[in-house]
C-alpha cells in the first residue's frame, strides 16, 4: 500500500498514513484538509496536547492549534494515531479533523506546557 505521508511523532515514533486512507477517508470526509499533509506532520511532531483515547487503548489523539490557514487557524487539528502493541509494527493515522477548542472526553497524557523546562 502506498504511503501518503510519513512523520516522526513527539516521542520519536514513526507514523504513516496510506494514500488510500488519506484520499478515501480523511480528505473525502474533511475537504478542508486537502493538501494539508505538512500541517498533519507538524501536529504529530509538535503537538500542543496529546490525549489517550478512552474508547481505544492503542490510540492517541494529537491536538495542534494554529497550523491551519484562516478561517480555521483558531481550530485544533486533531490527528488520531493507532500505536500497535507489537513494537515492530509502524503506527498509523486513523483519521484527522478540525475541532473547535472545547471540552475533550479523553485522558490528557502530554502537554506542551509540561515539556517546557
């Protein structure tokens, strides 16, 4: 399966998104993310917040603000990544979408503010 994008996340783990998932799922459902691969990479490598999914224990949600152009610049770009328990399997992007800054239902596991010495 061809790879649409590849990035190293904030913990140094390799994350991929297949061309099929990018075109048939992410940009098909979220037209505002077409040609926004660089924003996705930025959200993975330098998120503002990372949440653990309460519903799927192998998934993390990476939130990054101000990586999308106007009029979406105040929204969070959310990247949902599945991290398989097999350490030899590469993590993959499940979905990506815009989200207004509001209450989240997941468990916060990392914050950019916590990483600043």
